[in-house]
C-alpha cells in the first residue's frame, strides 16, 4: 500500500509529464483532438488527485487572492450561461472553468508541494524541444515552393495557423530571454537559452505575426522597470535598434498588412458592448457584431479584454483585471526572486499579446492558453512557492 508521500511523488512525476505534453505536443501530435485529451489525462486528473492527497499544502495556495478572484470570475462565467443566447451555449461549457482551475492547481502543486524536476527546467526542456521542431520544419518550409498567399510559417504536428503558432514561440522566447537577462553567470541553462532564443525569434518572424512582437516589447519594458540595470536596458535598446534597421532596410516589414482592421473591429465591438454593458451577452452568447468598413460580421474582437467585456460585461472585466493585477502585484512585491520575475515576464507577454489578438478566453486547452492561462498559472505557482516557503520558515 502506497503511503501519502509516495503518492505525492507519483503525482509529481505524472504532472511533470503532463506539463511537458501541454507545452510541446502541438508540435508532434498527429491528431488535434488528442491535445485536449492528453491534458485531461496527464495534467487535469493528477491535479485533481493532488488537491485531495496534498490538501493541507494546497489549501493555503488556493486562498491566494489571484486564485480566489479566478474562482469569482469562474462563478460569474457560469452564472452568465443563464442569460447567454446562441447555438454554442451548451451544458458542456460548465467544464471549461474546471479545466483552467486544475491547470492552475497542477502548476501550483509542482511549484509548492513536490516536483521531480524544477518547473524552470521543465520549461527549458520544452523550449529546447520546440526549438528543434521549429528548425526542422522551418528549413523544410523555406525550401518548399509556395504561393504568395501561403508564405507564412505554421509548423509541424497539429498546428493550424501562423498566428496561433506565434503564441507558443513567443512565450518560449520570452522565457529564454528573461532567463538570460536575469542570470548572474553563464552556465548550461543560459547557454541553452542563448542557443534557442534566436531560432525561436526566427520562427516568429516566419509566421508573419506581429502579436508576439508586441508582447516581447512589453516584456522588455516590464523587465526594465523591475530590474533596471545595464543588461536589461541594453537589450531593450538593441531590440529597438534592430527594429529600426529592419524598417529602414525593408519598410513594409511592419506595415505590409497595415493594422489588419483592428481599430474598426475594436470600435464595432465597443458599440456592441454598449448594448449590455454591465453583464454582457453571456459566456459563448451571441456577440456577433457588424464591421461596416469590412462589410462583414465578426464574433472575435481580436482583443481579450474586449472579448471579456462582450461576454461578461463590466463586472466580468473588473474581475479579469483584478485577477491579473493581484498576480502582478505579488510579483512586484517578490521581485528579488528571479523565478517570480521570469514568471511575471510570461504574464506581461500574454497580457500585451492579448491586446491585439485573442477572443476565446475560456476555451479548452489550445494555443490561446499560451497568452492567457499558462502564463497566469506559472505566475501563481511562482508566487505561491514564495508564500509557502515563508510559512514553513
């Protein structure tokens, strides 16, 4: 019969495998439906068991303000189903908040209860694996003749859209870049990051997506605020210089697709929000709105806060912003801890990227999680670990 300590060890290994799969498997699976199924089996289920087996250690974590605010937001999401109208409103939507909660709980377990491999090392391994897939598939992509309208890199496995691919590459790049900038010395960890970061940035450029570039710029500015030193300020200046040089050499690199109708879409979405400003149209409700200049009907405002306001109203948006603000506040308070700062960089990247892309904010596990729930879960796990260490000491 296994004792509680052995069960915790088994769950930590199980969750570590699940986290690696969650971060990398879109690049190597052959069936897209297996991505969400693997999350349920390899991460959500052991996270649920972890809440039971390690309830004493997990309960203080679940009392953190960000987690409590998430639970309030989830309750509001479920309540909004009562007034949501549309074909997509079904009872299966009730499970969405549970999946996200278990993702947060699973990472908190690895960060504060037990982990066979530190989370930062799991991220490093995942980044290296993803970089290897990018190099292999991008070389093949470049060598294959393509039509002018089909010249954006998507990637291998079950990846389906260059913009969605860029979410993953952007998050991995931010992790590697932040880790290098915050490292006090060159070691194997930082050398791997230095190897992967240029290749990941190359992959981002091949996708043709500007969304991760917005997130990366925001991350660098955030890092300069938290850790203002010669290294962080220097890399910000270098990135700005490279962007300027790229614009001088090829002016269309940033402007070839204009602003992709974003201002028109946002304006139309705001008009739609004014119809139900307080409570919104309900989770997965009918939020379709016309964009006159495009002569099209849209459901995606290409802005996560606007999407939250459309479906959950001002009440939901306040809860959404409060949840992220509380996490960032905890990160600022604990900014002397490198892992916390790296996690905050992931969160800032996701928040900034979400200003120009993203609409399905309470989805099943998919690429949008890389700019929403995965960064949030990492930040919660990092700050929870600090709190756990303080309580134990």
